[in-house]
C-alpha cells in the first residue's frame, strides 16, 4: 500500500545522501521547499527522521511496459506508475508496443495526457522506429519527437532490414535522438522459448540461439559507426554482446546499453521446472553470461539497470511454458534484486547501485538533472538499505503478478519517493511522514 500526501516544505533529517549527479555521498539534511531542493528549511516544514535511510535522486527505469492503450487488462498507466513509485522510481520510459503502437503524434500525446492526470511517476513515452512495428517503413522521428517521444524502438522486435535500420540511424542522427534496439534476428532465434543450451536440451524446450542477439548488435554497431547516430542496446544478456558494446565504447562510438535485474541474478537453471514465470525475452542465460553482465556494469560497458517490467494477466501466463507470453513484472522488486546481485555478492556498494538507477539512465537519454542541489527539482528516492523483506506478489500495486521471485527474501527496499511537493511512502514507514 502507498500513502500519498502533499508537503510544500519538507525537511529530511540525517539521511545518507548519495547523489552521483552532484557527486555527493554524505550524511546531511535535505530541504524541499515548493517542490525544489533548498539551501535551508522552509517555514513550518514537515520534518522526517531519515537516520539509517539513503536519499538519492529519484530512480529512473527507462524500459517499462505500461500496456496502455489497448492492453489495460494487463496494466494501466495508473497502476504501472503506482508500482513504479512503490518500487522507488520517480520516472519511467514506456515502450511503444501497445495496441495500437505508439507510432503517431496523437498516440504519444494520448500517453502524456493520460499520465498528467493519473500517474504517480513521470512518464516519458518512446515511439516506434517503424510504422506498426512492422519493420518496413520508418515513422516520422521529428514529428514524434515534437509530440514528446524521447527515444525510438520497435521493442519486442528487432529491425531486421539493413536498409531500414540504416535509414533509422540517419534520421536519428538528424534529430539527435537515440535508437533503442531489441536485438534479435528471428531466423536465428528460430522460435526458441529459452536459452539454447544444456538446460533447454535437458527439459526438451526449443532453444533460442544467443547469436540472434549478438549478430544484430554487431550489425547495428557498424551502422552506428557509419552514421554517428546514437544507439542503445536494450536488455543485453550475453557475454559476447557485452564485449561487442565494450569494444564500441573503446572506439568512441555513441553506444550505450542496459541490463535487466533478472539477467543479473537468475540463470537458465531457473527454467528447469518449466515455470512460465521464468520465461522472458531475451531468455535467462548461463552463469557465464550473468557474470559478464555484472562485470559490464562494474566497468561501465553497461550504463544502467532496467526492469523490462512486462505484466501479463494470470490466465495468459498460466498456460504452460511453451505457450505463455514472455516477460515478468519488475518495478516493485528491482532494487532488492539488484542489491542481491551486486551488493550482497560483494561486487559493489550502494553508491554504485544508485548510479546505475540515476546518472546512468540520464546519460542514455541525454537528459539533464541537477541532482540534490539547491534549485534542483525535488525528485528523490528514499531507501532502507537494511530492510529485510519477502517478495509477496499479492501485495503488488501492479496488475501483474507474474514474477519468478515470489517468496524470495531480499535486503534493501525503497520506502518512499518525493516528486515536487508530492510524497509517496510505503505503509510500513508512513509514520515517518
């Protein structure tokens, strides 16, 4: 449950302020006055004892499926952003594979208008690269950008035609936007439903060849090199894919990448019992790929962590592994799962984790943020790094319950967000506010 309130003046006392944007990591008070960070407390400020908590710039998830328009039995902008706020996110970028897809200025404006009235987090819409996501004819990037699209992607499908993708790169360079590619050649993936390897053969499931991801990344990096257009690899999942991006960055190309929380923690062994909630796209990979994704975060090859939050109705998912749609929900478990993968493993600390959810996505989208400094917009996430909790799908605010993490014990949990004068806080810590 999320408790929401408005405070024109707020003083958050004694928190550990971690802000990679302004390079702060210190115990300090944070003052919010009229929706902005202030240098001193406002009159009659509501005081919060935040000792033991972390306060950071609001977390961003730049790969989320809100399902609206057209699939509101799975999720809505209202329910999805409630889940985002519950998970510590103040901003999400929504994918355009809705029904109809977000391929016109009217569709982009519909999402923005709807968000302005019901959203509990800022919503940035992405638009399709091609009309109808058919991979045949480009959309008008300039018109869609003017309507509010922040990036372009046919997510759910890769753009396979070389000439179409070259033209997309040229148009993206012209309007200074980023192409987010779902990397998959379907002739290579060949109808696979999980990673092609030992586990798929053991349980008799059609395997999805990882070369389908890697070949498209390789092709796209070459197009990026030729055009100078910005390129972002969505939900990267293999060691070779990480190495391709690493080499492109060393070359100085405008290439970025993201990794999903589940690809940092689970391997294809999770599919051994054929639970449909372990079916995702790209699929879970072997431990060597998980290790490579973790290392990619640590060395800067991978810029940010995302959820690829993909809610499905229970009757759609509960049809067996072969027939079930791919995807899991992730907004409400993201921080705890990322903490287990990167902090409890001893690989990183909270300052790095905050970076992957804040300055990393800002870099990908070429946005600007002031961080937690006077004059900056009050966009904050509060985290209890010591909170022990259990994943309970029945308590999710998302309409989706499709998660492989049900019953898992995690450490580290967002407890609230601040967006301007709006405060959203989890019921367990509502007494603080």
